[in-house]
């Protein structure tokens, strides 16, 4: 059977010209450019909690990195380097082949270098630490939203949760609708370019991993503000539109996890900047509400009535 070192060499060692030292020593070495801060974030995917044990390893490789890139995007950081801590129940070379192919396909797209990690036997667990750079003071923190800011989101919301609901048998989507939603669930596109474009434009940002209300809630709490959301402006897919009259559809939209879109707040004066960014990136950006002084989050229907939201975000410990 292949040794741990053979596995690392074969599946996880690639040239790393952007690092001082990559895989192979006790630690990797990186150099942070002058005027830059190092942004560091870790995100773990656990079998049975975040994915089904028999999930396609190519998609797992993609997603393990995508969720980390999404955190860089939400900080307006330019990601450069990653480490990978892998716990594997056994050595399945075909699984590792596909997993590393999925990981490196996305890594190459974003010029990310894998500079280290750890490999051990145990329950399937994928943990990536991502590192990137952001100019001093330019990171988009959760704590910087201001009263009067517009609230924006990228892409469409709720598709990943709708795909999951289908897989769990709670809804029966048409084949092509499921295909579209499954893509959101398995191959989320981290909004790195958007995060970078929002430097100096947005006040605050977060990526939507646990659902719109939960993640926007973090901005509200950290910034000591509230929000008014207009339900009818929320960007949704055709597939989700069909379920919007049902609690499940509304739950996917407001509290569905795994979208990895960005939610960000921008002063009204920068509205046209955001519209330009949307056009440049060819990415749907939608204004969904306003930051308010009153410290609560209200979701309003088109007629002004308040929509009752028992749905909060997905909580791992609930
Ligand atoms: P140590 O005993 O010092 O922890 P390891 O034997 O775990 O070192 O790892 C040897 C080298 O391989 C290190 O440079 C480590 O960063 C790298 N490495 C281990 N596992 C992975 C992995 N899954 N992906 C990338 N690099 C890895
Ligand atoms: Mg080790």
C-alpha cells in the first residue's frame, strides 16, 4: 500500500512558485508584500455533516477549496496559498485522484498554491486553511455596516438548499431544475473577483454559508445595527420561484445554507459603482434592503406587511 509520503507526493505536491517554500519541510514559507495584511481562514467539511459519505470526490475537492475562497472573497482578500488537512478512512487511490483533480481545477482557476497540510487516518474530514493578502485597512469587516447603507447580494439565493431538499425527498424537482440547483450545491462559485472589486466601495461583507438571515444577522450584530429587507427583491431561480408560496421555499431562500454568495453593505452614494461592478463581472448583484438604526431585522412583503420569519439560519448544534 502506498505510504503517506507517496500519497502526498502523488496527489498533493505541485510547483509553488508563489511561495518561498512549499510542501516537503516542517513548515511552508510565504512572503507577504509590503503594505499588505495576511488574511487567514479555515473551513472544514465533515462527512455526514456537510456532505454525504458517498459524495463525488471531484466535487468535494472543488467545494473544500471553494468554501475557503468564499471567506477570502468576503474579506476582499486576494487568496494565494492553502494548506490541506485530510483525515481519510483508508487509501482509495481513485477517490484521491478525483478529489485532488477537483481541488486543483479550482486552485488553478484562482492561482492558488497548495503549500502544505497534514494527512492522517480517521473519519473522512476535509479541512483547508486559506491565506491571502489585503491592503492594510482594506478588509471588509462584518463590523463596518452603517445606518443607511444599501444591502446587496450576489447571484441567486436558496438553490443549494433546494437541491438538498430534493435529495432528502422533501420536494420533487423537475430534472433540469434539480441539475441547476445541484450545481449550486456541489460546485459553488466563490465570488473572489467581486470581493476584490468591493474594496473601497462596500462598508462590510459576509459570505452566505448558513443562510441569508443568519449571515446578515452577523453583520447586524457586529455593526450594532438592524435591517429592512424587501422580500420581493430577493434574487431567486426559476426553480425556487415555484416553491415560494410554501414554507419550504421561503426557508430555502431566507435560511438555506451553502449558497456562498456575498451579502454586502454599500453607502447609497456608491450605488452606481456596484452597478458597474455587476456589469464588468457579468454577475447579478441585487439591492435587497437597507441598514437601519433599529436593531432588528424586518422582512417586508411588497404591500409593506411584515413577513413572519421563524426561520433562522442553520445551526450545527441545534
Ligand atoms: P510533519 O511530520 O512535520 O507533520 P508530514 O509528514 O505531516 O510532516 O508532512 C510532510 C510534508 O507534506 C509537510 O510539508 C506537509 O505540509 C505536507 N503535507 C502533508 N499532508 C499534506 C496534504 N494533504 N496536502 C498537502 N501537503 C501535505
Ligand atoms: Mg503532519
